[in-house]
């Protein structure tokens, strides 16, 4: 069976720490796969907030996740603190990809790496739209 390989960018623009909650644990006693998506969602929101942005803006333009990939590297357990690094990359006309690296704060061991593709949607017309200038200028490389 072929495995997903996910190459990460060399640099990340944002980092945050997120503790593993009891709700993040599965029956195996470690971080659940669905919890990783919740953790990277929180990290992405924090990143956007740092740059004065949000997933949905008053003008009705917001982001929609178009795809997601996660590669698991190690277990994490209740009480562990995960450092999540975030960066957007691969900008196109209507979106970009966000990359994430999750490591254990205490040891630096990589827990997972992930990518989410986003597209911008005008929620009023229900149609995709170009990347808003405020996102481009705040997050895209010069």
C-alpha cells in the first residue's frame, strides 16, 4: 500500500502550543486522528487572528477546506502539549494550501504533519472567488 508523503516548507510564519485534551484521546489511549484536524483548525484560526484575519469576514467572503492530508509520525497522550507550526504556501487564484508541523513541546518529537487546501467562497453567492487582497497582502510572500 502506498503511503502519503508530505514535504513541508522550510519556514513557518506562526507557531502556537495546544494541549491534548481528554476529548482528543481515542480508545487506544492516544491522540485520535480526528482530533488532529481539530488541533490544526485551532492553530490556523490563531494564525489568521495574529494577522488580523478570520475564516469568515463581514463581507461574506470566507474559506472552505477543499482537501486535507495528515501523516502521523508518533503518539501523543492526554496532557502532552503540542507545538503547532503553520504556514500558507502554493498560492493560486482562488486559494492556497496551509501546512502544519505538530511536535511534542517537551521532546521536539514530530507527532504529525498535515496540509489543508483552502479556497475562498462568497457565502452570499455560494461561488468561489479570488483570494481577497487582505489575505494576499498579509500572508503571501512578497
